[in-house]
């Protein structure tokens, strides 16, 4: 957190607003979103590890953890930059009031909770968790030394969409962006293929 405000500090509101810039707000957004993205990525990494262990394949978890965390940090920066102007204006107002009040950080988190409930739901809940989970899979598979490819999997039910249906069972190299459909286009490396995508990956192992 880069906001240089302690619990006892209380600045005039006009001065406080001048202190606010997007970097300060981005720091706050990052602090809220990063744990959510990282948790999903590590869940995916652990699931991939569990699958490899059933085949007698182990990996260095410290390296996997590091890779998943680095990806999560980079990706969260991208999410933060994508926050819309309405959210930013709301945030500016709430942070200015918080600085003026001199209240502890918990009061700021409480004040922005309604807005970030929406942000979590729209940006994290399904689509971004799916993406982070798949990236966690890849982090583990890269460290294994034996996973050479990845296979796109769908739920194979009536809810599978026209974008994902042609991808079901498609196998590409581990580092490839080769998941391709006529509707969805080129260049997919992992799910999601669209908002609320339910797809996942399976590894292709070379023993």
C-alpha cells in the first residue's frame, strides 16, 4: 500500500484529493484482487500436481509456487488497468473521505465493499478464476519435464456453447496458442474461451 496515511493522520480534504492519483488507487485495487487471482492459480497448480502424482511424477512445488505467483501478479496488474471509469470515480471519493477521516484501513475496505462485490463477481467469479486455474495447471506441467501437451476439455453437456464444442478433445503443444475454432478465432492458450466458460485442460504426458 503506497498511501502514506496512518490511523492518526488527518489531512484537509482538498489536499487529500490532490494526493490521490491512479497509482495509489491501483495499489489498492491490486491489494484486493491479487489474493483472489493467486488463490485460483495455486488451486490449479495443486490440482495439476495431484494428477501427476497419481502417475508417479513429482515436481518442485517451490518453483511452481513462484511461477504461479509471478503470473498472478502480472495478470492482476492487467485487471487493475482494466477497471472502468465509474469504479475509479467511486474509489476516488471513498479514498478521499477515508483520508479526511483518519480512520483505519478496515473502514475503507468496508466502504468500498459494495463496489468490489460487483468487481469480484464480474471479473473474478467464473471467467478469471477459470483463467487463473488453467495458468496454475501450466505452471505445474512446465516444471514436470514430462508434460508435452494440453488437451481442451468441456463438460460435454447441453450447455456447451458453439465456441467450445469444436475445441473438446483438441490437443496442442504445451506452450502453444493453437486452440482454434471458426467462431472463437485463433490464439487461445487456455480456457476461458468466453465469459463464464466452464472448460478446463488435461495434460498430455510423454513418459
